[in-house]
C-alpha cells in the first residue's frame, strides 16, 4: 500500500532534520540545544500532520472543542533523536465524535512518518481523574504544552490540573516517589552500575524529572529555575543538576545517533568507543574509559543527592508525628535529642553544631548505636555546613568520633555513604578521594570501587542477625571496628599501575598512623588489606583436600583471630561484588577452607594427611557399608588402594556405592553415576573408566560430553586408582536453572557420557549457544584483561599448578582439556571458577613420569598451545 503524500513529505523532513541534528551534535553543540532543535522538528512534523487531519473539518464548529497537547519529554522539549512523542487529544463532550474521526489518521500518519507516538484521547475530567490515580500519567501530564487547537480549552484544563495536583500534593508525591523507586528496582537502584541506563538508572535523567514532577505537585512549577527562586531547590544543587543535565542529554543523543533508534543502555563496548571519541586520554593506572565513567558517576551522584534531598523535603513528616516524637524524646548528649524513631539537633543549636565535624560524627555514632534516623532538617543543615567547610586534617576528637562510628553495625553503611556524600571520609582518609566513582572495567564487578566498598561494609553488618557459621563468626568478633575499616579501604589501591593489594596495604599503614591505631591493630589492618584475596585464591583455585595447601594457608594466616577476620572479610567482599556472585558453591568452598584451617589450629592435625584420624574413620564407615556384599574382600582391596585425596573429599556412602559399582559391574566400559550434593547445591557426576593409552583422555572426553549436554562444570576432581580414571564433576544444568533436574534427565546424561566415552571416534555434538538476558555478551573490544597461562611449581610438592585466565567462550573448557591431552599433560585435579565473562581454570598437572614441568621450553610450548585456542573457540 502506497503512503499518503503527507507521510512521505514528513518522512523526508524528519530524515533531513535528524541529519542536521547529528551534525550539530557531532560539532559539539550542547545537548539542550540539540534537544531544542529536535523538539522544533517534531513540532513541525506533528503540526503538518495535524493540519492535514483537520483540513476537511475546517468549517466544523466543533474544532473549537479540541486541543492537541504535547506532554512528557515532548512537552519538556528535551527530546533525544529517536524519542517517542507523547500526545493527548483533549476534547469537550460535544467534540468527542469529531475527535474520534481525527485521531485515527493523526496517530497513523505520525507513526508512518517515523515518530513513535504515545497517543491518548481524553476529556479534561478524564485526564485529571486518571492522573490522580496513576503516578505515571500524572508525571507525564505535569509537563504539558499546547501544540494546536483551542487555547481556551487547554488553559481551563491545565489550570484545573495544576491546582488539583497542588491540593493533592502529599498523596501525589508519595505515589510518584513509589513509582520511581519501583522503576529504579528494575533498572538499577544505585548510581554506580557499570552498564547504566542513562534515562532510568539511579541518578540519571529520570531523577532530574522526579524533581520537576514533585515541584509541580508542591509548588505548581516544573522549571528548576523557578524552584530555585521559590526557595525549594538550593542554588548549589541547581548548579549540579544543570551540569549533569547537559552531560546526560549529550550522552543520550550519542547513544541514539549511534544505533539509529531508541537506546538508553550504556554498555561496556560503547563506553570504550565514546571515551575515545570524546577525547579522554586516561592517566597513570586509569584507562580512558574509566576516566569517562568517573565523569558519568560524578554527575549521577550529584543528581542522586539533589533528588534525595528534594524528595525528603517534600515528604517531611506530618506535624502530629513530629510533635509525638518531640514529646517522647530525651537528651542523649549535649545538644542531641532522640525520639522513638529519629535523632536530631534542636534548631537553636543547629547552625553551630553543623559546623563541627567531631559533633557530626558523634551524632552519627549515636544514630548508629541506637539505630535511629537523623531528621531531614538536621541533615540539611549538616550538608550545607559541610559544603562551605574548608578541608583540613582531622583533630583527635574527630578521629575518635569516626572510630566510634565504625565500632558498631547498626546503620553503619548508610551513614558512611552520607559521609562520602559530604566528602568527609576523604578528609580522614585522603586516598579515598581517588576511589570516588572509579570504574572496575570488567563484567565481574557490578559497581564502582567506592560503591562496592560501602556494600561490603553493609554485607558484614547484615551478619549481625544472620544464622549460620558466618553470622556467628561476625558476632563473636571483638574488633568489628577493624573489620569495618578494612572493608571500607580494602580496594583503595585500585586505579594504580601496581597490584592493588600492595598499594592498598601501604595506604592502610598510613591510614592506621593518621587514625592513631595501636601497633597490633595497625599491623592487622595492613595485613587484611594485603591478603584480602587470599581466601578466594586458595578456596576457588586449589585442592582443599591437599594437606599442604591447608598448611601453607594456615602459616600465612597465623592465628584463629586473623582467620576469622579474613574469612568474614572475604564473604562480605564477595557478596558486595554483585547480585548472585556469592553462590552456595563459593560460600561452601570458603566454609570448607575455614573448617580445615580451624581444625589444624585447634588440634594440630591436617585434614587429608596420613595421620589424619578422620581418614581411618571414613575407611571404617565405607567398610560398614560394604560388609553385606559377596564381593566384600575385593571391595576392601580397592578401598585400600584409594589415594588419600579421594578419601578426604568423598563421603562414605557415596564412595561405597562407587566401589560396589566398579567391582561388580564395571567390565571394560565406562560407568557414570549422578547424585545431588546439598553442600554445594549442585549435581555431581562420577565417571569411572579404565584408561586406554590411545584415548584422548577421560577428562577431555567427559568434559566435552557434559558441556554439550547443557551442563556448566563448576569443579572437577581427577583421580587415578590403579588403571582406573575416577573423576567427579560438579555441575549446574542450563535446562533446570532453578532446581534439581528430573531423574530421567540424569539417566539420559549418564547414558550419553558412557556411550560417547566408549565410542571415542564418534564426534561430539556442537556446543549450545548461550543467551543470558541479564548479562548480554558484548564485543571483543571490551576484553581489556589479558589471557594468561601461569605455571606454579612452588605451592604444592607433587604437582605443577597450571592456571588459565581468559574470557569465557562456549566450549572453552573442553578445548583446554583436549589440548592438555594432546600435549601429553597428566591431570590430577581441576577447579573451574567462572563468573559472567571471565574464567580462572586451575589444573594440578604433571608429566607422564610424574615429574613437574620444570623445562622452560616445555612450559612455553604448552602455554603457546593453550593461548592459541582462545582465538579458535567460537
């Protein structure tokens, strides 16, 4: 069907107008000017179509009962290149029939011309009633302007709407804030997301609009300049908002022009490209993209703070609530009163109090101790005073107040965020300023360095009421202040060329001096920051059944006190990385390492060593399970040949069933069994097979079968018992992400494993392509971390530890296993650590004769082969 002439004309106008807007944007024209140009363009197109739609009704007197109204972003005139256009056709009751005739062509022609219209047809009463019920409709209609039609009708409607909103301001503000909170929950409830939505994430354009919507309900005004003149918005906040608004509009234009369509998510590949095109050069230890994102986070942080204070002002507690709070309050310190829910400074003392940093920290410490909120009026005075305060080194009273604040869980994390907002923490710890908005350019971390640090403190304080071992460890810590301080600064060394743990330890040492910590506490703080990744490295990348690993870790830790501090620190750090990172699997590995090390400290015995009494107890338990079998003696002989590492890791019931299977049913073919491991919330597949010297290896083949079956391998234990390959794999199932697979699924996979292991010449099916809507894959341009192969001959006595660090690809683990088999590398243990796009696979390996890989040329050959597979895997 051919398009109407009006549509063809408007499409051409729109295309040419967007081209001119792109030229303006590319030449550096400010974002608001480009938005104005686009708004004028949209006005021209919509009005042209409107005039065409009403042309045949030019003599109809009912036209005086129609008004075409732009609202939302179109009403504000801050459009992006491919924004939709929110339009409302307002009609009097008498003009409704005419409006229906006009609306059909109007909406269709606007859409066909290349503008996505959000179109509604309402009477004035309907529009108002719906706005009072729905905060989304209210917020859009609060930013209305007349495009065409009856000025009288529009003026009458908007007068009623404006005054109706002001009469209902309390209810409307509550609904609008709740709707915005719900939206933030979907798009990111922090200003420090690493893949933010520049329109909807916290601190983005939507929060500036939130101020306008609340301003309209409270004062009948949406323009920020008018809100400043009315005394509703501080001048300094207005200055920050204008700067952020210009930055965000320019950035949103950039995203739209790049894609040629609506796009508001700033992904990592685009961050790299924009940083380069906008001229960011980076600095020592900071990439250009990290510098660009620091600017982004600086702006969103300022928007977030301004919006939060404006919302607090608008939601001041009712007078009756404040009266009750005051009557029931008591004085808890000089010039500080506390009621049932809040703590505050009386107005007569507030100005002097707010200018004193020690007093502010003392107030925060009391708020934290008693779990009370500081009233908005007190916060506003403190915020204003801190903005005017000249930064100076802290005195002894300030330091003591800060350390007192750190000593209790309570509401510590929110209060520390407030101090960060006030730029107080960097007065106590100057290096903290470097962390502000610092990007961690990888898919592992979801937040900036400073946001991650506050979340780590929060994760620790939440353990105060947590069940389980980690909660008990936190509660019995006598030095919570030390733990909280270590979590606050554990990543303070990031953004420098040198290893961040080493830089951080030096800063921790200086911090301890500034805060007058005693020598023992100072040394422990420095050690915690230096070693804050030690638990992760050992638990996630080493064989915890190896007594030498536990012994080396225990020697590094040195005491139960440090062990408990480090384990709780590790847990809080892991939780703070992002949602879903602290999986049951990883937490249980941390617990396993803790229990093994604690047992060594308590008893002196090493789990898994020849003199470990638990080994003989396990042998006895397995014998008891096997006692009724006719093949008991053969089973016991096989049990006696079991390596200590396998005995240490296996539970007695599972091991007894495997031994029975081998002795009674193995034959010449492979056997595969499955069971659910509650400790790790994962399925365990055990593969037992007599090795054929001409085979590519059981591990390589089994890895391929499991991964092509849709299983994600978390960990593999590779053992040799005589001529038997005895391998265990812990996996999660892509087909059953939320629970245990059905028994038929296990049987199918086990049968498939056995068939393909016994048929080594049969090709494996292709690996599945994976799609994760929560973590979409991005281009190779974002892979800024190097692929590495590291050989370690020092950590364990018998084997070389081979570590492989790379960006994950479908089938990568299988290719690694095949390559190692091809290179005649003998595998003894494997641990797979994958998060989002990055893997750290660790293998305990040896030469076929059992020796380590000491020949540099041999290591170089293996390294070269492994690195080459990254470019081959698709």
